[in-house]
C-alpha cells in the first residue's frame, strides 16, 4: 500500500470517527462516578432518579455510578437520602449541569456531535455536586429542638444547647 493511500485511509477513518462522535462523548462519555461519604460512616443511602425510582441503595462510603441522560437534551437528576439509626434523615440533590466539552462540538464534533451524539448519550451533562460528603445530625438534638421529647441526661454531660433546652423536674410530693 502506498504512503498516499495509507494516509488517505487513516485520514478517512479519523474524519469518520470525529463526525460520528460528540466532543463531550469523547472526553467523558458514559456514567458519572460520584464519591459519597457520611460523617459518621455507615449511613444507608438510597438514590432516587427524577421519576422517584430507586437506582441504588448502598452504605457509605461508596462511589455511585449514575447516568446523566434523562431524555433528549434533558439531564437526569437524583435525590440521595441518608439514613442511620440515632441520626436525622437528610437529603442531597444532584442536578445536571452542562459540560463545557459539549461546546467543543463547534470546533470538533460538528452538528452531529452537538445535536445527535451528545444529547442522545447524555454526555453533554455532568452532575453537581460531583462529590457528596454529608454530615449527619444526631436524632436526640432534633427531638430537643422540636420540643416533643422527654430526655433525661446529667447536667454535667449536656452541651450548651441542651442546657438551654432543659427544664427542671420537681419530685412529686
């Protein structure tokens, strides 16, 4: 094979690959990997998609593997619910954000990448935040704030907030 034919063949393959892919798909196609941790560790985390379907249930720490596509030109969002005995339930929202690489289609991927490949694969989106570190609040503190709980603790072991919420109890007499 002559060098001219070989050069044309390689150029054709590269041009076809460039036109058949989107810039964001090339740089970071596929799911996003979101590290998830909690303080304290060991919280149960349920991850729900925008339709309310459970897509994952794991124990911290872990890395969630999440798709970014919901529909054509619409990114997927998620709700993470953290639960642990003795702690308040808490939630974190993950929202789709536009990947800067999507705009690289203007230079590299062309219209096919911008209007077909990246929107259909979801590669045009990232998830924010891209890392979740959730601190859980003890349930007893929430119960005291609500004023609906009776709790007995020693005064010298109470925090300043607990001291402020305390009410003396008189012996029945």
